[in-house]
C-alpha cells in the first residue's frame, strides 16, 4: 500500500493537475522538476547510472589496407567472434556498471586482437566504411556448420537481399540496462503495484524517447564521410570519395530496411507482436533483421518469445560509428553522453511519429548539417545543427539545476558535445574531411 508521501509524489509528478508545457520537440515537462530529477538521483545526489555492454564490429585488413583472406583468428573466444563475413570481427564486452569500465574491457580485447593480427601481417580497419574492395571474393560470407549452420544460411539470405557490400558497413552497438535503484525509486513514486510491469513501462517509454531523439547521436558521433569508390562502382576502386554523408551506414543509403517499421510501445506484448507481423508477412526473416536504431532486448536469446516471457532486460542503441580518433573505436566522453541522454529521457520522456523519427535519423547523418533539416512535432523544420544545439542546451539546463550541478564531469561531457556543433570543423566527420589527403592514402 502506498503511503501518503508517495501518493503526494504520484499526484504531483505522475498525474499533474496542470497542463504540462511542451518544448521544441514536444517533450512534456512536469512543472515539478525537483521530483523529476529525484527519480534519476540517489539520496546522496549521485546519478543512478546503469550497466553497459558494447559490441564493436571491425573489418580485418592487410598491412596495406586490402581485405584479409585468412580465417577468423579466435574461433573459440566468446568475446571476439566473426560477424557477417569471415574477415569482419565483432568484439563483445561483458556487462559493467560504468562507461569507463566497459571501455577499458573493450580496449583490452582490442589489444589482444591487434597482437594476433600483427603476427599475421594484418590489422583492424579503423573506420565504419570498408576499404577498397576488388570483387565479391573480398567479402567471404562467414561459414558456420553443425548446430550453427542456420547462421550461415541467414548470411546467405542477407547477401542476396541487401548485397554483400552493405554488410561490410561496421559500427558499435551500445547496450544499456537501467539501474535497479533507479527503477525501484521510480516504482515507489508511482501508482503501480507490479514492479515488473512498471519496469517494462519505463523501458518502453525510453525506447520511444530514444527513437525520437536518436538523431542527436548521429549528429554528434557520425565519423565516416569518406569511402573508397569501389563501394559505389568497381570502376572507381582506389578513388577516395567524400560522400554527402557524415555517416554512410546511418544515412539514407545505409543500414535500413526497405520499409519504415511501425512499432507499438503500448506494452511488451504489443511491441513483440508489432515486430511479429513483419516476420509473418515475410518482410523480415528474423528479429535480427530489424535494422532500427533502437531495440528492446531480453536477457538471453534475442527472440520475441524470450522478450515476452522474460521481460525487457536492456536497450540497444545501434547508430554509433567507429571513431577513428579513438584506439578502441569509441571515445569515453561519447559513451558518457549517451548515458546522460538516457537518464535525461527517463526523467523527461518524448515521442515522435516513427516515420519522422527515422527521417530525422537519416537527415542527421548528412554531412552538411546546416542544410539538413530536423522536423519538429509541430511541423516546423530546424537546421540539424541548430536543433542539436538547442537540445544540448536543454540538457545542460536540466543537469545544472540538479543536485549534481557541481559535478564538473557532467558539465565537461555536455560541453564537449556542444563544442562539436558550435566550433567550426569540430565534429569527427568534419575533422576527417579536413584530413582528406591523409585519409586517401589509407584506402
């Protein structure tokens, strides 16, 4: 039974009696911001950060940048596996309670892999876009047999449907579980009597909000504007191309289904059923073929039945490019920013029609962010740069008024992101384009 204090919090925050005000992208703000922030903060004023796991995809190449034609070097290592093709590795970390710790483990596996590759005259490709590709033989589909033979046949299906070239686009997937303390704290402030149902509801709202805000990740972390011409035509092999994208894999021509999925966030069951209809119609061969920037995942096998039976365990963010300026492929400050974005959206959820959200994602992956537009819920369109600065300023204001206002790490992380948009040439994609001559020599 809820006590009177909890009931008061519920009435003031969960069920405000006044009409909430709306910001520029339709976020409803409860007037009781102190209550809002208390739900992501411990009693001693610390942010209730959750758990992280990372997946980093990378192609293996020879010393001179040609696609490697050797077998996967770690056949029995659960942390270093092969992805679509035999020369595409995927590093999987364990689960950690801080961004620092998970990046430290990613760095350890990356170093282990680099040591072995150096002995073979190979290295990890530093970039999300592939190097020069001579022909289809440069992309040998990863072979699996025995009880894993279905993986091989699934890859054959993907190659036929999307083409081998698209499968070489590589990136980083960020997996995040919310803090148990955060979820319990929110539950105690709610009217719900079922913790599991409440937890699922929080994740559903978060997935909906990250779908609406996902464009900010593309805007800030895109790092692959240059591509070898062989990606577009065999005749252009060896020709470095500055594309119209800051991120080819997240842009219009990147990793997307041929349709825009319409997902339901009403419940875990309705979410699963909304994906199931694409499997039943033949539009998707499996859940893994849902090329959507944000996905809800269960503990264990990524199956819809598992999700419904075991409930939501974590959220997967799939639109992070490999950062060539970072040895492990992702900057700590960028992962910490994603963490701050997640907590911000837990406290102040948002929604956006999914067709608009997906188009915003694609537009934010364009190179010219002063011409690319972000569509707001009221139909207005802002240049992506301006929309990004305004969102970051809202996050700065949000964190500045909390009990962690004196936490300089939060301020520094947000300042670092603002700097990318307010200082000319500070984005990763801009810095790569400025080094076009040097980048060209690596393809």
